[in-house]
C-alpha cells in the first residue's frame, strides 16, 4: 500500500512538471505577434491561457484530502494531453501560415521591383524616342530655314542684278553697238544666248545677263563658269574691263561659256 502511494506521488510530480513546462511554453506563445489566421489563433491562445490559469491555481488542503489520488492523476493526465494537443494545433497553424505569408510578401516585393524596373525602362525609351524626334524636327526646321534663307538671298541677288543690267540698245548696229553671242556648253538646251550691248558695258554686265538667263551664278564655287574668247583663246577674268578694252567695239562677237571645272581640266591638259 505504501509503495503504491509513493508511485502515485511520483506520477503526480511528473504531471506537475509537465504542466509547468506547458504553462511556460504557452505564456511565451501568448506574447508572440499573430501570424496565421487571427480568429483561430486568438481562440487557441485564450484557451491556453485559461487552462494555464486553472492548472496554476493553488489546491487547498481540504481539496487535496477529499480527492482520491487516482482521480487527481487522471485529471492531470487529461489536462496535460489537452495542453499538448493545443500546442500541436498552434504549431501546425502558425508555422506554415507564417512561411506562406513570408513567401507571399517576398513575391510581392519581387513583383514590385520588376514592375519598377520595367517602368523605368519604358520611361527611358520614351525619353530617348522623344529626344530623337525632337532632334530630327530641329534638323528639319534648320534645313528648311537654311533653304528659305538661301532662296531669299538668291532672290535678292537676282533683283540686284536685274536693277544694274542696262537696257538693251535699240540700235541694231552702229558704232559702239556689240552684237554678242555666248555659246553655251553642250548640256545646255538653249545652245546659245544673244544680246546687244554697248562697247562701254563691262564683263560684269555680260555675266549678270547670263546669270539671269540661266538661273546660275558665275561666282558660285560649285556651279560657276568663266567666259573665254574664241580667237585668240583667253579667259575674261577681269570683270571690270569693258567690252571695248577686250577688243569688242562694234559688230558681231562671240564668247564661250566654260564651266569652272571643265575650264580647269582644259588648262591642266594644255600644260606641258
């Protein structure tokens, strides 16, 4: 009989130690922030606190003496098993939910980072396209402005030449009247130009006439030309010289219009 009471006392001591460990575990769990389903976790934590308070309540001498050892041992075992079941339920509820939510947050952060990177790349491409379009528009505007300025300048020069070109003499022939024919290059459809000048008109006057008729300028570096005599072959480079000074005082005369590039090639070929 004494041996049986000692066994029951040892069993009760082990049950008490299990309750203490469970209470410490649940008290630690109670202060953790909720991770899983909030309603289920709160209910389980409240139940764990209630059981812990019941297990920790002091038992008076009358209660201890009135309850039989076998019934107290059974009650202790039942409470310990209940605590273990609650602990397992909390672990199964909170742990996986915590991992799942952490994975969802990481996935959201990754998606947000990828979206921001894609948005920045789109903005960069739009800025580059806008800058390219603006540069093309500015280049087009500059070209149009340059063309307009060139056209305006050409029109101004034409007006100046037209204003300083003297009228053609009404006399068909006579002293001081030069009937001048200018033979054009083969690529010119007109073939030749013909007009009467006074012997006191300058070579510049003849050049103004040719510029107005052909729509080109003798002084143009790219499309310029020179006038040459047929015999003897000589370039009329002094634009201020008069026709009389060049040997044309009256009657018929002929000049050759030679492109600058071709005229240079002819001189190169004639050089020894």
